[in-house]
């Protein structure tokens, strides 16, 4: 019963209200969810996010990995609940690879293009990921650390689902 409640909470926090969820799977600390507005509708969407949410603690910052064009990625930190420190960048580091910074626009810090592809490649090769948001009013850092143990399988499943549901055309690059 508790597991069903946790899955329901994760779906509430990831898929929009009144969505019809047709794929949901956890891969360690990673969650792949695919949904549409109604069963059989032609507007499917999928997300690949971390960390997992639970009834006991709702994580204010969520990391999203998105393939928005064939073999083109965006990695984004969604800042939830608290205000980011104005002008303070977000930061992300996979394993022993160098860290990456991105400016915050609205409540998002984003990497795209070659930077995002580099981050995704580093995430596939590392075992841990840390991402940081600085919160107002004093710029106090808030770090989130997650395991990358299930990331490769989650990314593969996410890429398979967005192609199976024709959200994304086939890829020549298996990454």
C-alpha cells in the first residue's frame, strides 16, 4: 500500500494533473514517466528526472534530462519551493569530472547543446551526481546528491519510449 502511495505521489509531482500515464518506471534514483492528456490522445510526453519523491520528504529541486531533438539534449535543474539567490548560478558535477555552472533564469538552470551532451556523457560514466542551488536571501548552498547507478538504463528507456510514441524520430547515435 505504501509503495502505491509513493508511486501516486511521484506521478502527481511529475505528470500534470488529469494526465493519463502510460509508462512509469523507477531506475534506482531515476524516474521515467510518459503521459498524455487522455488515453489514446496524440500529445504524448515523457520525462526523465531525479531525485525520487516520497511522502516523507518532497525534494525542492529536481534534475531533468530531456532529448529535445535527435541526439540533442537539455539538462536542467528546476528550483522548487525556495527562491534562488539572484545572479547565483546552479552547479552540477558527475563523479570526478569537472563541475558545470549555468545561470538561473526564472526558476531554472539549464545546459543545452554540446554542454548538455558532455554532461549526459559524464553522467553515463560516473557513479554519483551532485547538483547545487543557492537560495535567497543569503546564497546558502543546497546540494542534492543522487546515485547514477540506474541512469544508463533510465536514459535508454526514456529514449526508447520517446521514439516508440513518436515524440522523437529515430536516432543514429545510441549515446
